[in-house]
C-alpha cells in the first residue's frame, strides 16, 4: 500500500497501522520510493502474509 504522505515516519497513525498489520500476520518485504522531479513523492510498502 502507498504511504498517505511523504512524512510517514512522523505520522503516528501510519506507524500504528503498519504495526497492526504485523500483529495480524503481515510481513514487510520491500519499500519502493516514487520520485518526481528528483524528490521522493511517495513510498510504496510491499507486504506478504506470513505462512
């Protein structure tokens, strides 16, 4: 899922959602940055279900 803004590290709600996904059995496997004009415009988080 994409981050809601470019400040997810300071966004407590976003951090809580990521932590809840981990508790629900999801594992973060990758983070990709989307660039526009040389600046990160958003990050896309890739998760998979733990077996």
